[in-house]
C-alpha cells in the first residue's frame, strides 16, 4: 500500500512539474503579437498596412529556424523592406540612435527581403553577406533558415536555442524608400528582443510519464470496482 501511494505521489509530481515546466518554456509565447497602426513616431513614410506588423514568430526546429510574420496589408509596395534581426550573443548593433525605447532591440546579423521579393542580409560578426529563402504570400512572410546561415560565434551564445530575435519594417513615401532613421516603421517586439521557441518542450516526456501513470491508476480502480460488483 505504501508503494502504491509512493507511485501515485510520483505521478502527481511528474504531471504538475511537466505542466509547469512545459508552460514556462513555451509561454512568452509562440507568436509575438503587435498592435495595429503602432508606427514609430519618427517614421517619415506612408502609413501603409504592409509595413504595419501584426505578428511574428521564430522557432527552432532541428537544424533550421522557422520564421513567420503577418502584416496589416498585402505586401508589395515599392521601396518597403522587411528585416529579421538575430542576436547570437554578441549584440554588435542596436537602435538606440533611432529611439531610446528601441535600445533593447539588438542584433549581430540581419536577413532582409523587399516588397518586390529581393533578398539580402549581413552577418556583422563575419562581415559577410547572407541570404535566406523568404516567401511572400499576400500579407504573410515565411522562411526556413538553415542554421548554417547563422553559425554559433565565438564569445556568443553556446547554442542556437539561446538566440534572440526581432522583426522590423522600413517604409517608403510614394514608392521611394525613406532613407535614414526616418525609414523605420514598426518593430515586433516593440522595445526588446524575443526568445526563440522550441516546438517540443524538454518537459514533455516527464509530463507524459505522469499522465500515463495516472491513467494506469484509473484503469486499476475501474477494474477493481467491476470485479467487486461481479462478486
């Protein structure tokens, strides 16, 4: 009987820890949402929907980063640019020169796509150009980015699951890109970097073990009740 109670106690602990740990690792959440029409006050371009970010996400899946973003209008305005900034732990750049509220947006590499579909980017650590296979469909941008494009850097984070990121837009006026700091339209998140999301939390096996043991106890109780009734 004591062993039975001990097993039940373990199952309950595993289930609770699994839930709490799984929530803490994926909370913060799978997608960064951004209010509509929250353009940066210093933005000097046309306030078109396709530079207004509604949501963005970046997750780690195997040897790839999976990126997705939704804008507030169909993408395609000439002169607009969409940039994914990655901080691999060196934070060589930030946006404090644009606004003090943006000082928490840091990066050491960028991946860029224009409204017309042109690609570009820079690894500021290695000082080399990089690209990624962005796809544009309506008001959505997606990409599968191999980690070989963004390798671990000496002195930076030890693994890719520690990378930080931000997504921002640069706009245009009457089809011409706005130069300088006045070109920055919107950020997601607005004032700091976001953490990567790992689709499968490390606590999932622990959660499953607790749930499985509880299921076994439920089955045993039902079986004993059925046998007692039959007798």
